[in-house]
C-alpha cells in the first residue's frame, strides 16, 4: 500500500474494497494509509484514496474517514472535489446521521456554486441521491440564483453531468412563465446532443415547463417545432434505443400530439424492424391518425395485414378498426378494407376483423349493417373466444335483420359448456335479446340457455346473470326489454389512453424506466426508498394557494382532542364483513374492532344464521354510502322526513324523539317492512323498531348487525322477537345500543348501515340517526373552562347558522335544549338580544360550544342565530340540524 506505483496502488485498493466487508478488523489497519494518501501531492492519488474510502462499507472505519473527506471536499483540485462529492452520498447511505452531524450536507450545497462544472454536476447528483432517500428533507433548495449556476455549468460538463443537472432542473418549479421560458431557452440546445439520454432529459424539462407557457406565445410554437427533429433522430438509432424512444414518444404524443403531427412517415414500419418496435410504431401511428393523413395510414395498414408475422398482422387489422372509430370520415373506407381482408379467408385475419367490426357497429349504429351477411358466412371458421363472442353479439344485437338468427345461436349452444366464460355470457345475453325480439319462435331456446346457465354451470357470474334474466323475464317482460335492449352509449375513440393524472406523472419521468413500463416508479420499485409522486406544474402561472383548507390549526392543543373518525373504507366490503352473530353486550373497544374485521363471515357467520347455502349477494340497493335517504326510505324522505319536522310531538320530560319512518320498505325486503326511530333516555340510547310482515309466510330467526360507523354505534343486545311473526302481524320492540363498536368515518357523518336477517334472507338498508341521541348527560362545562376553550378553538372552526321561524322565548328554548342534553353555561342580554352560551358533549368525547341569539321582545323577528365552535368542524352541520329539530318540535 505504501508503493508509489499508481497502477499497483489501484490494485491494492481494489483488493481492499472487496475484502473489507468480510474482515473489518484487518481493514481498520489501512486507515492510516488512506489518511496519508489524502495528503499526497498527486491529485489522482488523493482522489483514489477518497473514492476507495467511500466504497469500504464498514461502520467502524467511517468515523476515521470524516477528516480526510472534509479536506478533500475543499481540495484545490476539481478532480478530487468531484470525487469527494460522490463519496458523501456513499457515506450517507452507510451512516446518514454521521454525515448530517459532520456538516457534509452544507459543504455539498456550497459545491453547487463551484467554478468547475463537473464538481457542480457531481454535487447535484449526490444531493439528488440523498434527497431521494429522504423525500421530506429540503436538500436541493433551488432558487433562481442556483438554477442560473446549474444552467451555466450545463454547457461544459460531460454527458452524465448534463443528465444529473437536467433531472435536477426538472424538479424545479419556476415562479412564473417568464422564468420558465428563460430556462427552456437555455435547455433547448441540449436537444441536439449526440447522447439520447441527454436528449430525453432535455425533452422532459421542456415538456414540464411548457405547461406554464401560454399557447398564444410565439415562443410556444417555436418550441413545439424544435421538439420534433430530436425525437425523429432517435428513431434512426439501434432497435433497443428506438424502442425506448418510441415508448417515450407514445407518452409525448398523448400529451401533445401537435409536436409530431406532421411526422407520420417516420413511424411507418420497416421490413427489418424487430416485432417490439413494429408494434410500438403501430400504436403511435393510430394516435397520430387524422383526417389529413388517414389515406396514407390506411394504405400502409392494409399492406401490414398481408405480412407473415401473425401478432403484427392482428395488431394491424385491429388498428384499421381503431382508425375507423377515431376518424369518422374514414369509417367507410376502413370497413371496405376490412371486408377485403375477410375475403382473403386467412383465419386469424377474419377473426380480428370481426372483433373490430363489432366496435365499428357500436360507434356508428345503423350505418354499416349491410356487411352482416358477409360476416355470417365465416361463422364456422371462428375458433377464438373473442371473435366468437363478437360474432354472437352481432347476431343478438341485429337479430331482427338476420332471418336464421335462432339457428345461428343454436349452433353455438350445442357446445355451451366447452365455450369460454366470455362466449357463454355473450350467448346468454344474445339469446335473451333474440327472445325479446321474436318471442314466439324462440321460447324453447331461451329456456334451454337459462337452465344451462343457472343449473349446469359452476361459474358464479354466469349463474347470477342467468338468474337476473330469468327473474326479469318472468316478472316484468317490459322492464326486461328496457334493460336488455336499452340504447347503448357510443364507444369513445381512444379507449387505451393513459389516465390523465398518471400521464402527467409519467411525463415527469421521461427518460427513465417508468416511461418505458408506462407505470409510476411506486409500481415497480421496492425497498425503503421513498418514492415521491411527481406532477406537472399547474397550467399557466396562476399562483394558487397551496394551503389546504383542511389543515389543522397549529395552535389547537392535542390534550382533549378525541380522535374523530378514521377515513371511510370500501362500503361493499364492509357490508359483507358484517358478523350477524348475537352481539356482545359491551365488548372492549379493541376486541370489537378485531371481531368486525377478522371473522370469515361467508364461512360461518352468515351461513350458520341463515341455515341456507343459497345466500345471494347483497341487493343492488346498497350501492353507496352517500345516498342514505334513497336506500333506507321512500324517495321523498331525507333528513326532514327522518326528523319529520311537521308532526313530531316533543315532551320536555326526556330527549326529543322523532316519529317513526319507514327504513326498509316491504318491496325491497321480500315482505318485511321495518320502521323506526332513535331515542335517548337516562343515558341509554335505543333504536325503537316496528317490524311488519307483509309476506305470505311466517318470519322467524331475526338478527341485526350494524356496519362500522362514525360514532361506533352497535347493538348492545340481540334483536329479540319472542314469537314468530305471522303474515300481516306487526311487532314493536326496542333495541338497546352502545357506542363501543368499530369506528369508521361515514358520508354523511350520521349515516348508519344496517343488515337484518330472518329465515328468508339478509336485507340491507341505511338510515340517518339524529345526532342529539349522542349528546351525553355530563355535557355542562363550567364558565371558566367554556371561556378558555372558546378562545382556544381557532376562528376558522366557527360555523354560523340561522334557525328560521322559531318564536320561542329564552326560557322555553333553554329548557327544550336542556332536556336533550344541551346545557346553558351562561346567559346575558345585549341591546334587546338574549345570548345563551351553551355546551354539549358527544359520546366520543368531542365538545361542541354554542352561542344562541334570541330576540325575545320582538314578535316579528322569529329567526334565531346560532354560532358553533368545535375542534372537529365536520360535526357542526349535524349539531345545527339537531338544534333545529329540538327547538321546532
């Protein structure tokens, strides 16, 4: 190691790097030599020492290396400085805390202002690398001055250095369109670089900053023109590079098709292109197809359809169909081209043509149906599921125009069980369509297919569809016609476009693997590295406030802040996740949440209760959590019906009870009608139910379960209907509730989803509970506490409401509210207005403070003003509704 021979020293250091990991104690002995070499007069040796130090990943050694590294970062030779910059990133990977404590990050930031462009590039690369593993740290704090230095260095560094700097520029957000334009002007010369990676990195920066430029600018048009030639040049490279370029161009064309709209010819396929390049070019040709160039494109595609490569021919035939759908003026020409191809009788060409003609029929109904006869001639040659399904769809959809439609469909029915699911589903629908169009001739056929689908099939999708058609046809043929023969929406032209937000993210990753996979990095990068989601800057420079209105106020103390309401999950999953076993009277919270989530409900819970293996999926009525009024009650009912603002008779002896409303109509529950309301008396909440049997059979074995909800409401005891419920009999019962169930934030907050089971089936409905049943009896604050809390809750959490037409005096209002656990803390009169300061507390510990203004002396002013303050402002609207309900009843 002490040798002066540079070549030998390199070999010794290489040996050290490889064996230091397995023999760390021996490696420590080399530290002195490193320290000595860092002082060597030869800059190559100094750089070699510092590079080797960074590569020896042994914890014990790292602390000895800090001093030599600090010297090398300030070395007078740029070669040593640039090597030291990369060493900091390596050291950070081994021991991040050490690097921060030693102040190396600040030194790295200083190197961005270095006079040597390669040092700048390596400093940027090192900082970017460190920032990637710590997304929250603001290491690359870019500002116009530092950007200027990077742009100056850009012209003089190596191609790798240019890529690091361009990638760093792409993460910068210019403050306005002028700055964005000036950066674009200085980056544009990179487009003519010989290295394709530099070109793509420059394209990425320009695509990103173009978002901020107005389309009216002359410069915008110039930039579009400048972007096309470098992309075209990339297509003359070797096939692997072409493929990467094409995948990136595919994204660029989706974002800004105008860049390459005149360059269609470069995407025409060459005979010696590998298949992966051919398929990618084909995709871009369709994206660029327009009225101006469609004739060229179609001639080219027809040529491709006679090639020898089967995959390529299929894609070419499909491309002709996509052109027809995209450019309406060319549809007729495309259809005649497809018919010519069908006449070739080449099996796979015919099958692809039929698949795309089905899509053309969907896009242009009643226009090209004259070709159906030609299609039917090729029926026997179809052996692929997609082509068979497409042909069956055509026969079913146009059954009235095909004389022997029933024979054609019957021929498919003979081998029904050997067909793929796609074909079976399509055949079932087509025969039902045929039956609705020609009922007299196809009675037997439809019965045959329905029994094949429902009784002989193992596929749940097929069985379900069969049963739905069966019930539709047997109960309401008119409705069946409306459903099955409904007007179909036209299909859109570009079905395979990347979703816009994902496209914006991928544009930020041009030139990386993400742009080749067309997936964000988070989809394929594993490990602890924080993957930051990038997005394009907002369109033109509108300085929108970045502060979210939901952000919690900084000053809010966390001491008595209850954890309100986790976010809402997937409704259907939760409803299927209901364990309808008899509820535990008051389980501890942790146990209850485990019990809700972990039981295999379709395994034991539901089956054992229902005692019948034919348990169907929950009815379609329960679709979203956001439409409770529509689900539980008749259409007209909503909050007002639930509280029934007109006919309630309130008493002052207990909390206000709304009259019962119908939650589950008999028509939706096979004859079981459920009405109900919620009450709170002496600290206990109950659900008062009225069950009516409007069916013709006796109902027994009742059970009830709630879905997770905002306040953890759950039954505190089983639903006990002591005697069987005979037809036309009604029973009233009260179900005690507690608030120790699983919590999940609902929309709206007071939505409750319920499953009720009896010997017939399981039924689902949802209802809204009035919030005042959750107001607890110890909700009165003392005055000092009230005052302190009111000041403490930030002003943005205050909500103002008006309660109209409520002619109550102060005393009556206070008494009414107190009976529902809204307590008056203080009262004062100001200029003829009475102010009531009130507090209430919810079962989950949330306090709500209120100020109610009443004008007692003026009978013409009957509106009350209500101000509410609460740490969980989403509750305020529902508390106001409770106030209104209580005061008006």
